[in-house]
């Protein structure tokens, strides 16, 4: 029985991106948390948040953080569901739904970044 | 005397049954089971063969961990109560006997034999291998196919997966310098139930009776397969 | 045996996996909550956001924040360990690497909790 490899060509890519996004998040989340919770009590208030969101550097960092965290979280969820027989039977739907959730989370966060 | 508390299954219902077994110095769990079968209850079903930890038939869950019954000394368990159950993640047929057809079929899927296109039976040529080349895969040849690794794999608890033993077998052949069949095995490893279901819980390595470290083989095999899989994308 | 089979690991590596999965799920839920929370920023007067801050960035919520930080630190540092091993490196040193990641997690957590405590309570 020949194995169908065509459909599985994205799995190694998803695995690699999970590792890479994990490493990147280790840095970005540390920075994010440091800036918002470890410097001063003012950093968490509305004006300080808006000031950061209007700076190009922070905007880029937040966009990157959002992208990688949304991918890592929903790809992780995908891996967990695929660990079940339900996931095995409905692989296409699980892949599509979790990646859709990733896109929704990313787009929604980007929307907030842009309009605020 | 030691209490053997055994999880029985008669095809329709599961129940626990206890037996008192006289303990002799050096007695193994398998000897205890044979004592029960010969003296107390001949309907007790369990697999065994070599009695010396080379065939893998007698793997079962003893006091919560999968072990080979033939090499587990009762005294070493340091308990008056020995709890015995069939391996987890396998379908139970009767008592301590589980279905193994599926497990062996997974081995078949990874093509666990040397693959070369220059094998000639009319004019055979010796395949030379240095001791260093042998060392690269030797440990992984020791697998008994006992199923202990599969029984503790978290992913195997919720889904039928290729499993640590089969992936280790694939790695064993891919690392064999005489083999030319890595490409043929990579598809199996890349499949949905293959290497991606491993998250390095590494419980498999903890329970392997031959200390093969299947967890290591799975990580190494996954990287090999991922590299080949990603290279294939760029050739499209 | 279902999903409970994921959390049966008794070796240090099995326990580490169980915690990694649990913290991952917690952080996923938190991510969704956090994005929802940030919707309050669309109120350009800042009132909605500040109201939420006045409720959640308080000594009452601090224990939850500290536990969340533990989840994040553990998942991140254990994740770095997994990256090393899943790329095929340092299998023989897995015990030392696991010990190091747990020790660093606890040390960082104690430090961060102290700083957060000082900011929210100590003032």
C-alpha cells in the first residue's frame, strides 16, 4: 500500500514553524511582559498603551508578536486535536478550522492595532 | 505468600481477581502467573515464550508500569500485592492477552528490511560495514517488539498511531550504512499518525526493557523525514 | 482511556509533557481572553479600558496573574528544551536540561512575582 505523501507535505513545515515561532515568542513575550508589567505601574494605563501603539517600532513588534502567538497557539491546538481519533477521522476539517482561527485572531488583532 | 491481583477480561466484562502465590527466592512474575495457571485457575490467559527477555511476549503492566514478566523478580517489586494488568493502549482479547496484529502491521509499514536495488542472488556481493557504522544503529536493532513503549505513549492513548517501536525500526534501517531505502520509509514517517504525534514525553525510553531509547530514535527520524519532506516542496 | 491517558506520565519527562500541554491550553484560553480584553481600547476615551484595568490589575487578581506568569514561564522554558531535543540534539543530556529548565522557571517566577507584587501592592 503506497503512502500518500502529497497531503502531508505541510506537516513538516507546520512543525518547523511551531519550533521557530516558539523560539521567537520566548523573546517577544519576555519583552512584552517586561515593558507592560516590570517597569512601572504607569505602563499599563490607557495613555501609555496608546503611546506605544502609535510608535512604529512597537507597532511592528506587536504585529510580529500577534502573528507568531496566534500561529503557535492555534497550531498547538491543531496538534492536540490531531492526537485524538476524532482528529484522525476529520483531519481536513481540523486543519482548516484551526488555521481559520489563527487567521481570525491575527486579523482581529491587526485591526485593533490599526484603528486604535 | 504474595497477593497477585489480576485484571481479568472474559470478552464481555472486566473484573479483578486475587490469587495467593507462595513466594520463593528468585521467583519472577511469570513464574507466579504459571503457578496460578497450573494450580489455582487454568483459565488465566497470558502470553510468554522464551522466559529470558528476548522474545517480548510477556510484556504486561506490573504495579503500574509495563515490564517483561519473565525478568521481573517479585521480591524486587518490594510489595506484598502485585497488581497485574494488560498493556494500555492495546485492545484486550482475554485477561492479559492483547491484540498485537495492528502493532506488527505498523512495523511492516516502515519496511523493516534492507532496501537496495543491486541485490543479486546469482552473484552475491558481501556488504562491508565497519564497527563504527554498526554502532550508529546497533542499539535500535535490539527491539523485542514487546509493546511496552506503545503502551505508555500519551498520543497512543487517544489515537491509533505509528508508535515509537515502528519509528525506531525505520530509523534503525535508515541509519544502516547498507540500506538505500530511506526515501521509501520517509513517506510513512511523514504521515499523519507518524512522527508528528510525538511530543517528547519520552515515557517510551523510560519503560523499554532493552534500554533502546526509542524517544531518541523518533526525534532523529523526525528531523530526517522533515528535511526530506521540506526539500520535496522546493522541488515542486 | 481517553484524554486522561495524556497525563499518566510518571517519569520527569512525562510529567513535563503533561504540564506543557496543560499550560499550553491555559495560555490559549488566556490569549483569547486577552484579545477580547484589548477590544476595550477601541473606546477612544479610554474609560472602558481603565475600568477593566481598575478591576483586574489589583491585589485581588494578583494571585491569578502570578499563576499565569508561572504557566507562561514554564511553557516557554520547557518549550526551549523541547526545541533542542526535537531537532535531535542533546538526548543524552536530557536529565540535566530538564533540571535546568525547571530551576530557571522557578527562579524567574519568584523574581517576576516579587516585582509584580511590588508594583501592584507595594506601590
